[in-house]
């Protein structure tokens, strides 16, 4: 069976290279809300550390110390935000990171070269990128 992908969500308008219109800002804010919970960040980190970048939902509760309903809720939020995809294998659901979506999100926060150079000058040459 192939991984189930959420509906295409346009992502991600560069925040630092121009003005966002309202729909772009709403879309990005939704993704950031999904990332704004420590449990969800721990889920992403755990999945990224797994062989193949995926794990069965049955393996996520114990290492994170969260109840199964809480893990399921967090997985749904991350999937709805387009950060995870899922695949049913028999009675189990496997989740994996959507690396292209995470890359788009990183790109939305990348400072343009002109701004990065200005920031480096302000930091006295200590800017790390």
C-alpha cells in the first residue's frame, strides 16, 4: 500500500522576501500552530530518528510518555498540517515525515542574501547561517 498524502496545501510563501497576503499568512500560521506543541515536536524528532523515518502508531506512546489518545491527536494535527503522511498496514497505521513539506517550511524562513549580509554586519561578523 502507498502512503496516504493529505490534500495539497500550497507552501510556503517566503516570509522574509516580501509581504505575505492574508491566505499565505493564514496557511503558514496553521503550520506553525501545529509545530507549537512540545509533544508534536518530540513526535517529529522521534520519527526523524527512526530507520526509514517512519514508525507505527503503536510504537509512539511509550518512548514519548504520552497517552495513546494524545499521540493520536498530535499525529492528526501534524498530518492535517501536511507535515506527516500515513499508511495503513493491516490494522496498524505507520507515519512518516513529509520531507518536501519540511523543506518548504524551512525555505519560507530563509533570509534573503541581502538581509543575511546586513544581519552579519550588525552582529560584527558573528552571523552563522
